[in-house]
């Protein structure tokens, strides 16, 4: 089945904006179910329905998801191309199976997600293929300082904590700490093999409550010095390809890695389009069209990688914004909250993007743009506060009272 311009596609994710944007680039009409309903998501979506839940929890309500997708399918004329799932479903293979029973699933199947996201099963899978993977356990750990506590199916790093002395609570597991810089191998899988899109480098934005929360990622330009030696990349690529062949993984996916010199560990595989979609979808052929083809068993053939480097970074709210003011958003921002909506402190406020000749230049640009957005928010809120004070003073003066000091 070929993708036809104008086809409707259903999207469900914690945040559906990047997938909706990629769908539009592929000539598709996106019908989106997500938590945020950001302004640019609404602008991109043919229709949108809100999804109850909270960012990073991985606990999207099953009945709400099914009802929302059914409603969007009706709005799409009853014959959408299928449904693409983003983050939020990794810990719910049963829900994925229920979705697949009602709609064509354009992504990893429930058994594949179960095999890749169950921590003990994944550790055993890596052991069978001699793939380096940190030790995991559900029991108590002898030295908590050497372990992290993670939630099964968690995403975005917000669920990761230092381990305690007790056994992991239900739905959680302990994983041994290992050294290294965070990277991800981004691939297109057809159930048998992979095509490598790029190796990205990632970093965190620690906060007191969320010391390992995801911040952003950069992808190198075509002619930059490789981030890691070719032999290391070949070993990682071969490992991921073996896991794809055994589990039947299809579509866009990413393998999270820690790399320390010539030593590396595979932390997990995310069997879905991820947070780097803005960074990846820059080749002439729209990436989401290739994702759909790969899900249907068509081996992907990639265009040459982009010449420039690119990156994206989440701008987290430094404080609670009870009412987001109308903002004159710079064109490098994404995931823009609607004016009048609430953004809690420490939650994602928006995403900033950048392109440049080198990864180093992209990182500098992202930092500058993050500061610029924060300055824009502060300036706009300050202007709103001054305008409100002025209005109150005029009202007090008209009523014969003294202006407030």
C-alpha cells in the first residue's frame, strides 16, 4: 500500500506535534490525540482531541485512548491510513494490541514492544546476542549508589531516580549505573534489518526532583568528524540489527546508548518515533512516508544525510505559569503552549531548534535560543503585569480612590 497525498493518519502520543508536522511534510492529514494541544499542534492537525494524563508518566488511559482514536477515525471519514503511536505507550503492550484490533497499526506490534520494554526480558535478549547491557533486577540491591531506579515503559528520563535499599516497587526496576556519554542510534527498521539514519548525542537537564530528565539532542552534518570510530558504530549497528531481526521491530526507532571510549552499553530500544524527529526529518524524502513503508515491509532506501548539523532542546519552565501570555514566538520554537493555558514549573514549556555547520555551533545556538525564549517569557509577563497595574490604577482613579503604590 503506497502513501497517497491527502491520506488521513491518526496520531496518538504524549505530544503529537512532531508527528503531525512530519505527517504534513509527507502530504498526509494528521488527526491528533495528545496531552497538550499546543498551538502549533492545533495549527497542524486536521482535528485534535485531548488525552488525559501527565507528561512522562507512561500511563495514558486505555479507554480514553480508544475512544479518542475512534472519534478521530470518524472525523477522518472512517478510512484513515492507520494509527502512529508516539511516546506514552511503551509500558502498555495490551493497549497497543487493543488499538491494533480496531485500527491499522503503523508501528511496532504489541509483542515486539513487550519483548523490548520488559526490562528482564530485554536483558535476557541482549545476553543471548552478547550485547553489552547494564545489569537489571527487581530485587533489593546491595549498594544503592551503584544503581538507578527506573519505571517500566518510562520516557523522557523524568522517571529515573537514585535507587534505594528496598526492592523495586511494582512497575519499576533497578539498573546498574555505567559510565559514558549518552547517544542514540536512530534507525528505520523493516522487521528484518535496519537503515541507519544517524547517531545523535543527547544530554540531560537535571532538576532537584528529576536529575536525569531528557534535554535535547544533536545530529552531525554529513562531513563532520564521526562522533565515534567506525568500528564501534559497526558493532552497535550490528547489535541493533540482530535485535530487530529477532523481535520483528518495524518503523522509526532509536537505541539509547552510553559510550565510554571503546566501551559501550545498550540501555534500551525505543520502538517508536522519538524526540529527535525534528532533527531527523531533513532529507528530501519525507521520513514519515518511509516510516509507513517500513512498517508495511518495504526496505527503506535513504537519501544522503543532510550537510548541516541540527539539534533540538526542550525549554523547561523555571516556575509555574498559571496563565501563559500571548507570545510572539520565534520561528525556531516548537511545541508552543496556547495562550491562557497553564504550564507547571519544571514541565516542558516549548522546544527550540537550530541548524548550523557543526555540532558545536548547534549547541551554542540552542543555548542562546533557550535563553532568548526565557527572556521573551519574562518580558511579556512583566509587560502584562505592568498593564494590569495600570488598568487598576485607572479604575481606582475613576472611582475617586488613590492609586496603589
